[in-house]
C-alpha cells in the first residue's frame, strides 16, 4: 500500500503541481511587457510590429539593448528606457528631435553595426520611432527639459563661403593638433595615446564616410554638441569659425585617402 500511495502521490499531486509551476513561470515573466504594450496607440502598435521585424535582434525585446547579438558588438546598442541618445543635434541632457531619429534610420551609423533603413517606407519608420518612445514614455511626454537650450543646432547652421579653403584647412589643422590628437591620433586615424583606454574607440577620421551623416553640417553638429554618453566631448566653446575650420580639416583628411 505504501508503494501505491507514493505512485498516486506522484501522478495526482506532484506532476500537476509541476505543470502549474511551469505555467506560472511562463506567465510571470510577461506582465511587465504586457502592461506596457496594452495601451499602445494604433501608430505605436504598428511600430511595435516594425520593431519586432527589423530591430529586436539587436536592440532586444525590452528595448534595453540586451540582445544575444549585442554581446558580440563593440559599439553597444542604447538602452531606450533612459532616453539618452548619442546621435542627435540637441545639446547634452536633451531629447533628440524626430528628424534626428529619422536621420539615424535613413543613414544608419556607419562604422557601427547599426544599418540604414532607407528602403523601409517612411510611414513604418515614423511608427517605429513612436514605438521606441514608449520605452521611456514619461520622459517623452514631459518633452524637452529646457526648450530654449534644447533647440536643434541644424536650425542655425550656416556653412561659410570659404569652407574647405586652404586657410581654413590650415587653421583647422592647428586646432586639431591642440584639441583632438590625444584621442584621434596625429594623422586622424583613431590611434591617439588615449585611444586604448576609452570605452568606445575614437573614430578613424580619414575614413571617407561619417556615422553622423554625409554632410559637413553633420560633422559641425557633432563638434558643437558632442556625442552624449561617449568620450567625444562638445566643442561648442570654440568659435563658430574655428569649428568650421575643424570640419574643413576633417573633409581634407577624408579626401586625402580617396
Ligand atoms: C544589426 C544590429 C542593429 C539593428 C538591426 C538595428 N540597430 Fe539600431 N543600433 C545598433 C547599434 C549597435 C547602435 C549603437 C551604435 C553606436 O552608437 O555606436 C544602434 C543605434 C541606434 C540608434 C541611435 C542611438 C543613439 O544613441 O543615438 C537608434 C535611434 C536606433 N539604433 C534605432 C534602431 C531601430 C528603430 C531599428 C530597427 C528599425 C534598429 N535600430 C536596428 C544596432 C542595430
Ligand atoms: C577624449 C577623447 C576625444 C577627444 C579629445 C576628441 N574626440 Fe572625437 N571622438 C571620440 C570618440 C571615442 C568618438 C567615437 C564615439 C562613438 O562612436 O560613440 C569620436 C567621434 C568623433 C566624430 C564623429 C565621427 C562620425 O563618424 O560621425 C568626429 C567628427 C570627431 N570625433 C571629431 C573630433 C575632433 C575634430 C576633435 C577635436 C576638436 C575630437 N573629435 C576630440 C573621442 C574624442
């Protein structure tokens, strides 16, 4: 009788209990995500589908950048929950503009794993931008912390007529030697004395394309606001003319090896 009871116990109590435990385990890991996705607008829901098709493999189901693929990347995907963005035209502490996010999706971030989605229809890209904002809903609903300070630098950019002139390139070279060689190296190849100690490698500025975008204005933007959350500092304290001199010099470095 002792043996029978034991078998019955296993059949009628232990197995069902194990089964229930398994079910509970599966469902208990879902509520956080389910709660967040329950109240999505139609556009955000459309964006969730785009995200799960194109972005989830690198940026992770929860948008925190914790994906299997990311373990192999040197440039880590951002954590969308913090709403801190690196590739944007607004100063440190500000949210990016929608145009900034669209720019990243269209152009990609060359020299990093982030690809270009130029061929994906505009409406889908707008939807996925709406969706990634749901990862930090409160911050996006509050908006820019300081609307005056947080304006996009693109608004006021004016490329000088003598951009790329020998005088500007020479001035840029001088400023480069003072401000940039420690990280980017004497020849701009990303091999300065500080390079190995940085969490993100400095960009090889002689490479003919920029992650920030194809135009001199895009490089000017990086110099003005820096790249938040990376070692690349802002040089907004240099005069506008000096920043254009630096951009002229970088354009010269890029064309030298073409
Ligand atoms: C192959 C992997 C991969 C895929 C696919 C991918 N990303 Fe990325 N993404 C990255 C990495 C890595 C970075 C960080 C690059 C860096 O800053 O050096 C990044 C950066 C970004 C940034 C800029 C973050 C910042 O700090 O400014 C945005 C926005 C972004 N991704 C959105 C998306 C969206 C939306 C999709 C899908 C449509 C997507 N990504 C698909 C890997 C990927
Ligand atoms: C303390 C180190 C450091 C200093 C100093 C520094 N940089 Fe950088 N810079 C970096 C790093 C690191 C990156 C790459 C950031 C990333 O990928 O997230 C970078 C990125 C850039 C980019 C973006 C490239 C692209 O592909 O869009 C430009 C342009 C740039 N630096 C120019 C300069 C110039 C010009 C100076 C001097 C006026 C300078 N940097 C000074 C570390 C530095």
